[in-house]
C-alpha cells in the first residue's frame, strides 16, 4: 500500500492579505448598513409620497366635487333666467322684423331662393328678348255706317328699331340693374352674417335655439350658391352691355370723340365703373395712352420714356375695342377657400381687348347693319396674343385706376393680384404705386388715390391684403360705460409706422358701431349701427381683417389657436361680467402653447348699476388687476402680473380653482354681489359681446 500524501501545509497569511481581508469585510458590513439605512429612507419616502398622493387625490376629489357643485349651481341660475332671456330675444326679433317691413325694398326676399331665382330669370329673359323688338302699334277705331254697329279698326305700326336715346337708356338700365344685383348680394351677405352671429352668440338658452334655427335656414338657402348665381348674372350683364355697345356703337356712344363710352353707377355711391373705347375712325394714328377720364382708368406705356403703347394691343387694327370695368366689391368672394394668404379688398378691375363684326354701312338713306349670330356674341381677344410678332416686343404696360374711397390706403404701394379660375384664389402678381408720374403729353390731373401697376397680360385684377396683416393683437380690453353700453378696444399688430391703428367699438344692446380710428374711409362705419359680423366684414373689406380662421394660423409663426371648447366657455363668461368689470389682455397669454388655457386680467373694482364711466382710459397700475388663469374645466387667480417677465401660473395663496368666473368672483366679491350682477344682465348686450368675441377671438390672437 502506497504511503498517503501529506496534507499541504497552511501557510500563515501575510500582513498584506490580512489587511485586505479585513478591509473587504469592513466594506461588506458598511454596504449592508448603508443598504439598511437606504431601505429605511426609501420606505419612509414611499410612505411620504403615498401620503402626498393620497392628499393630492383627496384634494383633486374635493376640487372635482366642488367644481361639479359649482357647475350645477350655475346651471340652475341660468335656468331661472331662461324665460326672461327668451322674452328679450323674441321681443328684439319682433321689432327687427317690423323694421324690415318698414324698410321694404324692390329687391327679392334674401331668405327665399325662389324670389331670387325669379329676379334673375326675369333679368336673363329680358336680355334674351332684347334683340326681338316689338314696335308699338297705334289703333284707330271708327264706326261703320250700317245696321250691324261694327267698328273699323286701323293698326298703325311704329318704328322697327329703337331710337338712339332708347338704346342709351337701355344701357344705363342694365348697369342700374347690376347695381340692384350688388345691393341684393350685400343683403344676402348680411343674412349670412346674421346666421353667423346667431351661431356665435348661441351659447345658452334661447340663443342655442336661435343658432340651430339659423343653421337650418342657412342650409336651406345656401347663401354662397345664391351669391354665385347673382354675381354670375351680374358679370354676364357686362358682356351683354359690351356686345350691345359694339353692335350699336353709332347710337349708344355719345361722347364728343365718338369712340368712348363711360358710365358710373351710381353717382352717389360709385360701385360700378364701366368704360369702352371702340375704334370707329379710319385714321392712321399712334396711341401714346388710352384713357377713360370719367372713371379714372388709364392704359399707358410701361415707362414714361416710351412713346406709345405696345404694338401687341393692335389698336391700329379695324374693328378693335377695349373694355374697362372697375367694381367696388369682390364678385369672387363666394369662391374663396377656407385658407387663403391674401384676400381681395373692395376694388377689382378687369381690362379686355375686344373685336367685333363689320361696322354698319350707309347706302343712301339706308343704314345696313349686319344681323348674325356672331354679331350678338362677345369676342374677347387674348393679351398678349400668341403670335411671333407679338412676342418680339415687350407686352407690358401700365394700368391706372382710382382706389375706392371705402378702402383705407395704409401704405404707398398696394398688392395687386389676379384671379385664378382653377384654384379659385387670388395670386399676387404686381405692386401698385400711388402718385405715379406720367409723360408731359398725358395731361393727367393730380389724384392722391390713383394707383398704377405694371402688367404684361389682361386678367381679372384686384387690390389684395394679407389675411393676417393685423394679427397678432397688441392689446385688447372690454370696459363698461353703463348697463347698456360696453367699449371694446382692439389694437392690431404693431409695426411702428403709419399702418398702426387702435380700434374702439361701442356695443349697445344688440348693435355695435366703430368709434375710432378717424380715417375718412371708415366714416360710414362710425355713423351707423351694425351687427358684429356685418361691421367686422365691412372693416375687413376696408383693409383691416380681424376675422381669421384656425386654418390661416399657418401664416403666423409660433401661434397655437385656442380650442373651441375653451373659447366658448371663456367668451360666455367674459361677455357676462364685462358689463360690470373691466377685462383686458395680458402679455403672458402670448407665451402659452396650451390650446386649453388662456390668461387675462379682471379689474378689482366694478361699475355699480347706477354708475356711469365714459372714459376711454384703461388702468395700467399692477395692483388694480386680478390675473386669471382660465382653463376649459376650471379657472383660478394666478400670481403673474404685467410687470413680470416670466409667467408664474401658481395660484395665489389661500385661493382655489373654480368652475368659471361667476364662482371665482363670488369667492372674492361675495355671492350676493355676483348673484345680483347675473340677475341684472342685459341679455341683448351679452349676446352681442359674445358674438363679437367669437369673431375677433382675442384669446387666440392676443
């Protein structure tokens, strides 16, 4: 048996190994101790966090219960006011209907499509039958000397054609009918605006019923389709008039030169300017310009140094004519889509190059006039023509026109756009300069509102304005004058030049009017009272657009429109309490990107029912305002002020969230005071303010 191996001898550890082992053991003990301490701290933190979450959940539950109770309480209060509110609205609607009866006009009922269709059909049929002249017949009756007692009738027919005076009157009547069509279109727009007002103001009670009724009426009448029919007939009438002028130019044109026809409809309100030049003289001449002085429209060479108009016009040819039509409205406004970077002001102009059949010829005492289908059709020539000879020369020329006095000229140059039939949009194509110079031989009188632009084609032109030119608002505020009047101030985007304006609107009961600025073009808006939608639409057509849609916010940088749910609730509250409190914007609202939160200020003092305050001044001191953080589900008093650069959205110590401004103001002013304000509401004024706010949207664009 082999001997057993000896066990290895255990060598004593070195001091270095013993020290390392001792350090490892100590580190292990320390780690276990730290772990136990960490677990104790974690358990304690979890307990604190759990307690905090429970407290937050409890606070949230209490807040939800309080908000629910406040919401139910407010709804009960509104329900008590429903009967009185409906009575006020019904009374106002009745009186408005009576006013319409007293102001009855020759125009068809804009709410009855059948009446409008009859109006247009009769107009078209009259034009279709205009070439079939039925002469007047004179009947001479004489008795016959016999027993039968019969009478002898002699028929004497009159002239076979209209005399020149009648033809001139017929042209004027057609243009006056175009003015009637313009007035009808304006009435249709006002009816459409009334439906918009009803929807915008239909937040509660009877207004909601009115809104639904207006929507159904709007669906039945389809105002945009009706406007298309009216404007189509109006534009076709200009072709009809031009055709008749060309066919009977020797009878219709009454100017000294025998070549120019100019008409303005009407002299009191020059909405339609119609001019035609017809070449009737067989004289070789060069055209340095082509002017319609009575309607302030001119065609001139592109540059003052050029001697004459482009040859591409072909004014030296026979049977050539030029038509100029300027309108103080936009006949394509019913086609514009929901998102447009530019819109047309109340100034459109169309220049056409026309040709016609052979001229009438005289043969002794007889006048021979060709009566063919072609002679009763309008032939519009393309400009510039697609010929090699025409392309050899620059076809550009200058067109001058007078800017209507209803448009505020804010800059020394204006955007000019042309209508695109395919996209149904206005496309910028040129810039019009005011006060342009002409050659020494032009003999052009000074006119500060004459605009001149360069174009290389004939098209449908218009003066354009940027849709968001006055957005974002610099300031806005609502201030009560008394229980029936509210002053709304609105200051558009600041550019630091002559285009800046501050607008003041006076709202009284269900109507509003403009107080300032003092531009002459806005005088009509300062004199009369309008519904909010009509006033703002007319202001838009004058050059100041506050009617911006969500889709058009893409033309603004870093702007997020507020949600409709927030705006509906906030504007209803603001309209309710602006009858007593002054409410204004805050610059902190522009810093927010939350579409469900808005910031504004409410004054600490309020106007008693028996008091009046007709000053236009808005307090600037910080300590006279309460800062409101308004959300779609609640609102609260926040810590931010106008003097702060950063926005502090934390609640003021000792305050809590509330359902709306009623419960918020009741917590600081007392339930009795705010309850009295609610039950002393001017319902018509409240709805008018609501409509106005929904249209200008100060929380989104301010």
